[in-house]
C-alpha cells in the first residue's frame, strides 16, 4: 500500500465547529467498528469492520495504517502527485499554481477572499476551483493513512453525518 493517504475534508466546518464535529464523527466510526481509539487522541487504528469503508474487502497481508483527525486550518493536498494548473469552474480557463499560491497562502493566514479568475474575472472560492487531483482547504479532515480505496458510499455517509460538503483528497507522500 505504500505511503498513500486519503483525506475526507469537511470544507464547510468552521474553526469553532471542527472539534465537536470530529468528536461526533469519530464516535460514530468507533461505534460502527471502522476504527478503534489509538494511543494518541487524534489517531485511530483500523477496527474489526474497517472493510465496510472500502471499495472492496482488503485481502493483503498487512492491514491499513491509522486514521488521523485534523481539527485546525489545513491545506489538504495530494503530495507530490499534483498538476501545475487548476481549472476555473465558471469559464474553464486554466490557471497556473504560481498564480494561486498567494491565494493559498492568504487562505492559510485566515483570508477566504475568492480568487479572481484571469479568464472571466469571476470570484472563485478556494474549494470551488477544479483541482486535479483534488485539493481541499478546511478546519476538519479525516486522513486515512495507507488504507485501500474508500468507497463512495462511505464518503457519502461521512458527509451526511457532518451535514457539510466534503472533498476526498487522494495522494502519496
């Protein structure tokens, strides 16, 4: 499985909501048998029913690694596996990462002002750009380290429990 990861990121949670939403969601994951509490308060080991979260049952010799819960302003990115361009969802223009790096830095510093697309001059929220592969920006993320592919149904269940929009970021370190 290597050093892959998948992060389910709640892009609507505020800083003030993140910890309560994390607690409610991890409680549900533990009660569902997907994970069990680990040694540290923000890391969880795979539970007896972790396979219920997967596209297909894992038959490997070594099971998945930990679930890490992040409850602070974070840029969730795919690691080394990313494109140098991002697409505007309004007009389809491609914008270089160098043009958006200042927007990413500003978001990280607390400024969520939409970025102006050079193609259509429309203001686009940072989580609304068409990142390929996906990036997400938020205060709450559930990162599954070295897990086999998570099912769409599982991701949808997490989103429903959060009652927010989520983005799945898939990457490698």
